[in-house]
C-alpha cells in the first residue's frame, strides 16, 4: 500500500508556485515541492513497499530494520503537507498583519512587517 501516489502531493497554493511572490520565490516553492517534499514521499513509499515485501516473506528482521525510515520519511511528508496546507496567498485569504493577542505577543508596530525587541 502506497502512502501517497508518487505523482501527487498535497498543495494548497492555487496550483501556482508563484502565488506567494514576492515574499517567497516561485522557483524556491517549486524546488521545495518537486524535489524536497517528493524525496520524503518517495522514501516513505519505498519503506512501506520494502516492509510489506519483507513481511510477506516472513523476514521480520528486515521489516524491523527498515521501520525507522517510516518515522523519518513519514514525518517529513506530514510536516511538508502541513506546510503546503497552511500557505495561502492574499487572493485566498492569506497574509496580512497579525491582530489581537498575536499582534500584542509579537509586539508588531503598525505598518511594520517585522517584530521589534
């Protein structure tokens, strides 16, 4: 059983890598998605396949040896899925200055994009 189809990753930036420019480069987003996150997905799928094959042959030692890769690649995939799901350009109700308790906590000055100390 594959964790994620090899050709499909969760991404919620309107299918446009450049949707967050100028804040985040479209090229960086594309590389992050197609290379970095895809590597975690491939590693997770490979570990799942190897474990399933080893278990079907009764080689539980091999399955146990590969099991730590589930944490590494699975964790990387989950973290990146959360990353993609939490990004949103202004056109999709993302961005803007924080308000309320978060603004107070960060001590953001009006019309200033970085916290001061």
